[in-house]
């Protein structure tokens, strides 16, 4: 399973590199910050540790597309949490910001993904009760979006908690 995940992130890394190239060629600078953070997430998840965290935070602050606020913050939370459990508080801070941004922007599917990631952080911190509650909230949002595959995926996780 790990190899499949690694291959998926390596494939995502190639995709994001092509996307960034297209964005630059077309002069769509507004979309670069989100793409850069997504590329960094794919790199980190595929075991490439050559990531400049200061640049990532700069891209978060530089982002001008409100729609991407939550996505960028969730990706940053996932990047921070991927290394070890020592920075879970910082990852939790970023995911809470993502939740607020996606609530504000009405991006429900992304809000569901935020809550699912937050539940994972809570589980890693040992707060199973809050993790269950948070994952339940993610499932409710995915149900409202008609995202049946995501509902099934997270219902299995909830049942395992």
C-alpha cells in the first residue's frame, strides 16, 4: 500500500510541475501560490525533504485567490504533519485556519477534507473522542455534497476508531 501511495504522490508531483509550467507560460500568476504549495505537498509525501518552509509560508501570505485560502492552508498542515508528531500543534493551527477559510468561502467539499485531516491530527494526538466527532462532521459534509466515495472511505475510518 505504501508503494502505491508513493507512486501516486510521485505522479502528482509530475502533474503539479506541468501545471506550474503552464501557469507561468500563460501568465496566470494568481494561481501560482496554490500550485507551488500543492507541488511541495506532493514532494514531501513522496519523501523529497528538500522543502523550504519559509517559502511555503510566504506563498500562503501572498495568495490573492480567496478560493484557495483553505486548500493552501490544509496542504501546509499536511506537509507539517507528515514529518513527525513534534509539530502537530502547528499543523493543527494551520488546519483550523483552513476550516475557517473554507467556511467563509463556502467551499464545502474542501471543508470536508479539512475536517478529515483534522480528525487524523486529533487521532495522532490521542484525542479519539474529538477525532470521532470531527470525522463525523467530515462525513456529514461529504454526504451533503453527494461525495459517496469519500463518505464510504471515512465511514470505514470512523468505524475503526
